[in-house]
């Protein structure tokens, strides 16, 4: 199942992608088919409902696929709908993992920069934008805007001191994040937050794929293209710290909550890693593909 936050006729709704070319308006479908109104208006609130929400959405999808003269009132052509960030406004900072791929750590410094423990930083909620939205170039603020294609994990329920063996039970699904970074600000301030938190520098989406559709997240392939040129190509299996270990480490003494987003790090091939560097400029298009999630596309404005 692929969940999305869609927008049609100035109304945002929680949607479920059907057959890759349609989107089911879950609230309207529930009301029309079951005469119920239990589905919240935001995907964040839906996630908080836990496994019952996913099961109910699956049931609605099965009903909606049957021939129905009224399906036009709750099923739309995907091409007619704007896909927003699945969680347009996270309740707190996006949790990010730095240098979680060996080759990326080396391209950013040397083998001495390969971390022994997860390197954790965050991005402000005001960075989040959706598929197709424009990333501000922030001229006059930075001259070194860079891309980082990443697999992101969405937490399904509140928990702390979660073991690696339990981690899968706390995952709702997976999405794509572009951890756009102002490298010069990162260096100037000698910390990550400002350089990672300029407005519009966390494109996310286009959907959240439910964990039931991903048998092994560590087998997923991450590819980033800039203006059609393949820049990054890596496997989540190359992570220094796998997803389950990240959840275990983060939850030691820190409570993870439903809707929390963990960006798991980026493979080698970022702009700064080239000689000379290939930083982003206005007009550049970044496409990040992770199947079965899809492709997250954005342009620098």
C-alpha cells in the first residue's frame, strides 16, 4: 500500500494509490461505502491509529476496486492530484543520520571519518516540501547547495528502549527524503543544524509505502539523478548502521513517537564529493528513485 497526502480543489486528503494511476480518497470512500467517519484528515493522525488504520485502508481499497457507479466521488486520476509531502508538517524535527555509508564518509573526508557510532542531527519541520515543489536556491545565504538522496523510515507508534528485534514492529513504512545541505554553512558554523535547515531543503515523498510491501528494506536501491545524470547509486544494504540498529540506538533514553521520520543517510556521489564539486544551481532538477516508493522530483528555483 502506498499512502499519500493529496490535494485537489484546494482540499488536502489522505489518499491510497490504486494501480499506480488512481488515488483513493480514504475519508470520502469510508463515508460513501461504509457510512462511517473514523479516518482523520491527516496522514500523521492516521498513523497514530496504528495497525487498525492500515487494515481498514486495505479493506476500503478492496471495496473501491469493485465496479461502482459512485467511484468518481472518491477515486481520482492520480494525474489530477497534487502530491504533497506525505507528512507536510512533522510534529518535530526530522531525525537524520550522517555518514551512514562508508564510501560517502570517505568522499567527505577520509577513512578516518567513518563513524564508530551513528552520527545524528536534525532538520527543522519548516524544511519539508513535497514532490514537485520548488527548492529555494537561497542566493545570498549559501553558494554550496548540495543534494543527498535518502531512504527514510516513518515510525508507527510511541516507544523507547526498542531492541533491534522489536524495531520492525515500530515501523509504519518508508519514504524518500532529499537532505539538501548548504555545505558552506555547515562548515562555517561547525555543526549541521543551520546548513541542513534552510526553508524547503527537505523534499519528501512522493508517498509512504507501508512496511507490508517491503520485505527487506536493506535491499532497497537508492538512485539520484541531477538533470538526468546519475550521481548516486547505492544499496541500503551498504549502510554502516542498519535501520533496526538505528531505531535501537535512537530509542535508548529518547522516546520515538508515531509519525517521527528517520532519514537513514546517503550513498556516495553527492555534489561536494566531485572534483571540482558539483553544487546545485537554479534550474537544476533532482530525481531520487527508490522502488517500490517511486521517484521524488524537485527543481531548484
